[in-house]
C-alpha cells in the first residue's frame, strides 16, 4: 500500500507538468499568431497608403508610343505631316462644299421651324404622316401664292426704284431739309448722296448682300435651283426628322440615351420655336411697314414690306436696321412723313420687344442680349446672312447642353 501511493503521486505530478507545458506552448503560439496578424495588418495599411499616395519612385514609368518617340524622327515627322495634310484636305473640302452646307443648314432650320406645326396636328389626333402631308401642302400653297402674287410686284418695284433713284435724289436736293444739311455739312452731303446713288443703282450691290459663305448666284437660274434644292431638302427633313433623331441617339451610350433624348428634344423644340417665332415677328414687321407706307403715301410699299421681312429676320438688330433703311427711303420722298414713319415704327419696336416677343418666343431658351449681339456678329462674320440668322438658336443649343450636362457635373464635385 505504501509502495503504490508514491507511484501514483509521481504520475500525477508528471501529468500536471505536461499539461502545464502544453498550455504554455499554446499561449506562445497564440501570442505569435497575434504578432503575425498585427504585422500583416501593418503591411496592408502601408501598401494602401503607398497606393493612395505613391511616391515618385513607386510611380510606373509611362510607356511612350512608338510614333512619338524622339529617337524615331522619321515616324514623328510622318505623323506630323499626315496630320497637317489631313487638316488641309478637310478645310479644302469644307470650302468647296460651303454652298451645299448652306443649303443643308437652311433646309434643316426650315424643317425645325415646321416641326412644331406637325407636332400640333399630332396632338390633335392626326398621324405623323397625315400631319406632315397637311403642313407640306400648306407650305406649297403659301410658296406658290408668294411666287405668283408678290414676286412680280417686288421685281417691278425694284426696277422702278433703281430707275427713280436719280430723280428722287434730285428732288431731295431742292428741299429745305437738304439746304439745312448742306449748311451744316457742306460738300460732305453731296458726296454722301453721290455714293448712295451709286450704291443703289449698281447691279453688283444685290449680289454682294449674301456675304461670307452664302455666295448667292447672280443669275435667276442659280437662284431658282437653290430655292428648289432647299425646298426639297426641307421636305425630306420634315418627313425623316424622328428617324434622324433616333439614329443620332444610337450613337450615345445606352445608359445615357434617355438624357440625350431629353436634351435633343429641348434643342429641337427651342430651335423650332425660335424659327417659327422669328418668321411671325418678321411678318408682323413687314405688315407694319406696308401699312405705314400706304397710309403716309410713301413710295414702294410692297418692296419695303419685303425688305422689312428679310431684314428683321436678323435677331435684335434687324428692326433697328430696317428703321434706318425705311426712314432714309422715306426722307427722299417726304421728310415730314419720314419723321412720322420713324416715330411710329420706333414705338412699334418697343411694343414688339416688350409685348410680342415674350409671347411668341415663350418656348425658346432665354439667351442674354449680350450673347445675342456677340453671336450675331460672329455668325455674320463667318457665314454672312446665314450666320446672323442661326446665331441665336446655335447659342441657345449650347446653353442647353451646358445647363444639362456640364453644370450638373460641376455642381456634383466637392
């Protein structure tokens, strides 16, 4: 009995020591694992810091294209020459196609001007095809009436006006107003009248009115062919406008097409409303000029009505320009009636600016007056009359793109 007790006690001591040893090793292993985990976390944080703020030494060396390497001068020179030649050929092609581009631009803006009428008929329940047919028939009838009723009268009055200019100036030189001007300005008034007579009776004046890229032909055949081309293109644009817009939208990414469609619809509605509004306002100006010339007994009322319509199509400055033209023509016939015409037409310009224009242009994008003037000057310098006409809708389109795309992106940045 005494022999077994020391033996069992020794075995218990040995088991306790082994358990304690295993516990110690487990604690050491756990501590080592914690150290390794901490080291790995530090390494991960350091790698993330280097990735977020790389040092110049860690930055990857950019690969240079074989076409732009300075140690390959032949390839670099060939690339520069090819780019310059491509730009020259493109400019040459655009110059040769300037007349065609003018026709296309006129037709496109005319189609956008007719599109609101088509949309109005569609909202009344008519189909797109029937609406287009009604608008086209109405346009053909209107153009036919203009050609039959107005053009012959205008041509006759232009001829009479050119022939009567010397006599009108001679009669003006016997008026009291001329004597007063001669006392104030001396020989300058005679020189001014001589230059005006030469300008109005010179046949080259009418052919130079187009200016820029417009290049209106001097022959009647060229004018008729241009009119027919623009008219046919307008019909095609009116019929195919939805398909053209759909095809353009397919060029945009799928996730952006809804936004692109909204922008395109805003642009087409704005441009169409502007073209339609400008035609309405120009027609109102022509009727006002016709009525005033008839009531005051001034010469060439139909001719001045046509001039008023064409001139007042120019945004902002058109009515003021016709005010000067109409007053000068009236002065040569009757200075008193010319003064009445100038005052009444000036009052009408104010009514148009503050009453008619806001109502007619309610569907267009508001363009600041300064941008209108700058756009008209830039457009007129680059493309002549066409540039002055399309300056406002082009500026409005740019403003729509900026307001819908660029400004929201800038606002989203912190």
